[in-house]
C-alpha cells in the first residue's frame, strides 16, 4: 500500500509543479497588469484635468465663487470645448469646482448624451450634493493631485482633483472622471485571457508531462526489480 501511494505521488508531482507554477505566473502578471493599467488611467485623468484648466478663464471661476452671473453664449462655447477634452482624453467627465462654505459648486462641466435625456447636465453654479470629504479637502490643498472614488447620480468613478488658485485668490479644483467598471472590465478580460493562455499551455505541455510520468514509472519499476 505504501509503495502504491508513493507511486501515485511521483506520478502527480510534475502536474502539481506545473499548475502551481502557472498560478504564480498568472498572479504576478495580473498584479503587474493592474499596476500598469492603473497608471494608464491616472495619466488620462491628469491630462484631461489639466486640459480643462487651460480653457477655463479665471474670471469665470472668480465669478462662480461670488455667485455672479456670466454671459451664456461664452459659457456654452467653453462647455462644448470641455466635451471635446473629455472625448480626446478618453475620460467620461471633466469639470471645474469651487467651494463656498461647506459645499462644492460646478463652475464648468462636460456632459454625455445620456445626461441630456436624464436631465443630469450640470450648469454654472449648480451645487454638487454628493461631494466627498476628499473633494472638499482638496480645495487649497498643498498636494499636487488627489485621487478619489466617487458614487453619485452619474455613476461610479475613479476621480482626480488638481488644486489651483486664481490670481484673485479663489481656490478651485480641476477634475476628471473615469468609470470604475472600465477598470474592473479590463481586469476580468485580462484574467480570462490568462486563463485561456494557461489552458493552452497545459494542452501543449500535457504530452511532456505524460512522458515524464512514464519515465518515473519505468524508473520505479526497475527499482522494484
């Protein structure tokens, strides 16, 4: 009985080593891919947030802070440019916020077609009722950039805030969002790709594993004789 059990252990050893090695390799690849893709997303967010800052006049930000009306045609033209920035940088939203009291208000924000049908297009001086603690603390922060996870009526996002101050001293933040399900979907797609690749390698390696098992069987038989 002991010899039979030993034989089975030797026969299964190559397969066990292969499967364990494949699992370790998959884990390492997934971790690296997650890090690389997160960096890719963060760079898109940085580029989009910086770009919205380039097209937003400081006078518009100062006016929002003191709750002053602005010229509609000028505002609409800038908002259209913000839509282009979001599309060019492959993010869902770009926007500029000011803080009055304990609340955050939109200076400018891009929008998608779905927002129009759902009456969710944000306009000048609209309050943002779902502002997180991270967003509120970003105003006047000495940090170069702040990342956040936000959930609101528009969806679930990974967000970036870039603190800025106008020449008149108005503190504001440049913001951009990417939908969280994009990151999750990318990870699942990569995991599926790795699993299929692992199965393919297993099929290719199976004849070699069988050959090794045969050698072990023959070698063990010779020891018994």
